[in-house]
C-alpha cells in the first residue's frame, strides 16, 4: 500500500503515464496531440486531460510547435 500524502487525501495512486513506454510527446506525434486539442482548436486544460503540470507543459509546447510547423492546424479538422 502507498503512504498517504495527507490526512484528507487518502492514498496517493499517481496518474497514468501520458504516453506508453518508449513514447514521447513531440510535435510529430499528431495522433497523441489531437487528444489534447478541442474541436475548436484550443488546448484543453490539465483538469480535462488528467495530466500533471509537467506533462501539460510538454503537451502545450508540442502543440504550439506543431502549429507553427503546420502539421497541426489551429482547428482540429477530423474528416
């Protein structure tokens, strides 16, 4: 069993990894990045994603880089 982080929080279970083993969050991984972009093209918050702050920063940087290089457009147009 895990060690409780505080009296009120119960047991700390951690969060599942953002990507599988060996995977990276990069601007070329468009299938992963589309999970974090809304239909209108905005980056979803970490509360909606279920990601940590560190993971959210890497996702945000990857989405912005993909937008500037144009493989990921501003609007998430899925056909």
